[in-house]
């Protein structure tokens, strides 16, 4: 399923069992991980696992968002976990990658900025630059949703490639 088109980092973890994924997701929820990239096929419960593990409020964005929309949400949810779930378009955008590179810095406090004259910033009193301690989880289904630019910041976090066997997937859906 995952080809050599994307070079996975050496610290990637291939996970075959849900219990191990849950342990790592819980570590993210406790704040022990700054960046978690969770990859795996459709319907494996990746999103549900992250949602259930988070103890409090989070910035959860899924499906579609603009880079500017993400910046505004980061301001509104600064210092909360940020979950980017199946945001394929964001990873294809150079501006999106630049913003994500700022957000996924390894320091506990990161600077993000939007240096254009956007009326929304003035109206909603959103500064053009701010600090946040948000940790980030990126959830994606396959290699097509991510690209080489995303790989530029993979080495800043944990990349989990979740590939359970059919028996484990069926056992989870029966519950």
C-alpha cells in the first residue's frame, strides 16, 4: 500500500495491533508527543481512537480547510491539541506546508504567522503572529494524501503506520 514514493523516516513505527496504537495515542493525549502522524487504511478507527483519548477541548479539523482558515483556528484554539484529519488539500499547498512547519517545530512554544492584510484578522482581532504550545496529530489514509513536502517535518514526531490484520479489524467492528 505504501510505496517508495514517500521516504518514511527511520523512526517510523509499523503497528499491527490496535492496543499499541492506543498506547501511543494516549501518550499524545497526555502531551508526551509534540507531533503524531497516524497513517492507515479507511475504517480502522484511527480518528475514533484519537477522539476518545483526548481528555479535553481540541481543535479538530477534518475534510477541508483553507490555509487561512487553519491559521484562524490555530489562534482560536491556541495551546490546545490540533488534529488534522484527512485534510488532503492542506498538504498539497505550499502555504499549508509552511504553516505546518511552523506549527510542528520541536520547541514547546511555536510561532505561527500570517503576514497579509486580511480583513478577517482585523475583524476577529486575530494577530498576524502568535505563540502556541499546541501539539499536532495528522491522520491520513494513504500515501496519496501526503507528499514529499510533508515528509520535511516527519522527523519531528512519531509516524505510525497502522496495518492490522483482517481478524483484528473484524473483531473491533463486532464490539
